[in-house]
C-alpha cells in the first residue's frame, strides 16, 4: 500500500484551482455528452399497467436531470417491474403474519413468512437500482457533484487561477503586544510556566 493519504479526485483538484499544475501533466479525458432521450421513449419490454404508470411518472424526472441515458432503459424497465412487484406484494404482508410457527413430529419452530422474505429481497434489489439512478439522497448528491465538476465555465472564470491574498494598506497592522497564553503555575505565586 502506498504511503501518504488518498489522492484527491481530479474534479476536486479543478475546483480547488490546481495550484501545483499537476493536471496539465496528465492527459485529460473529457467525457462525451450523452445523447439526450427524446420525449417519445418506449419501454424495451412490455409493461403491465402498474409498471407503465411508474415508467410514465419517473422517466421524465430522471431524463430532465440527465440521470438516465438511452443505455439505461433496460435497467430502468427492470426497476419499474421490481417496484410494481413490491407494490403488489406489500398489502399481502401483515405485522401479525411475519412469523409462522411450523410443527413437525420432533420440533416446533418459528419461521419468517415466505411472502415477507420475498418482500425483503425485492426491497434489497430496489435499493440497489435506486442507487444507480440517483433516486436516494446519497446517490443524487454524487451525481450532482459529478455534473458540477463537468459543467462548462463562464469565459471570465479561470479554472487554474488560485485566489491571491490582497495586500491592502487598509488592513490594520498586527497588534504590537502579544497576549501571554500560558497558564499560571499551580505552584508558587501564579507565575507563568
């Protein structure tokens, strides 16, 4: 493992101004702007009524924020299918029926209800898909930070210029006397250490 701290991401170096000019030495890869999705996007797989409603609600939101590209449509369709399954399965699971008692000739055991276990597996898959599309707060902030790092700058903004401290005559001179910040000695007459 290399010594020292973690290297800073290039986007953070750009935002900080890159004072060491290290980015000039590296070959920069500028990602291409993905082709925007049109208004008449159809799902690649046939969807049921609940799935189609979810598709119609979420697709415009993700498309407008540029969180969704044409290559993501299959995965997004899968997300809509899982979400529809979750919606259909949730009313069938009640708090009273989470644990079932099963009996055999030798033992009596408590087990999780199969529908509840299935609902938890679907929920886990939904969480994974939501992270991919920026549908949870952490993933959304990550996407927004990436977009901000790739955003075009205004002509008068210099990416590599670092702000220099101003040397004004209007700044007050440093104080002539320094305050003694040492604590008084507990032994003796309160003399400083």
